[in-house]
C-alpha cells in the first residue's frame, strides 16, 4: 500500500493563497504521475492538475492561471500552489500517485475559502 501524506490546507480569505504538499516514498514518486483532485460538498471528485515524472503539466481549463502544480524530486513531494482563491474553491483536496500498477490516494486536506 502506497502512502501519500498531504498537508497545507486550511481557512483562507477570498483572494488569498495556499500551497498544498503531498509526499510519498521515493521509489513510487520517481515513476509516478502525480495529480491533485478536489471534491466540494455535494459534488463529485474532479481532476485539478497532473504532473508527470519529467515535469510536464496539465490543468483543468477552469483553473489555468490560478493553480500551479510542481514537483520536487529530491523531496519526493508534489505541490499545488493556489492563488486568487474563491469561495467555490472550497473542497477537500486529494493527492493521487499513478503508476503502471494503479492509483494510490492521500487522505485529503480541507481547503476553505471564506471571509
């Protein structure tokens, strides 16, 4: 079982920023396509962004320009920088590691955008 540990969520005012982190084992991280998803109350989980082992990124169109995914291979960590946050960004954010053996998920971290 692959473990992913997320951190960085919290309460932030509209217009603010947060950076989420997700760490996993080096053996997995080096070969995994890492992604962030989110699930708002009453809604299905939705894909946010992906970064592959070589650093190529993809984003859901609605979040391009505000969210940035990156990875630090030395720290086995993937980040999600979220800027200009809006109340509709409120959700539980999940980290996913994808390899040829399947997907593993983190426990999620709550992000609440409210004044």
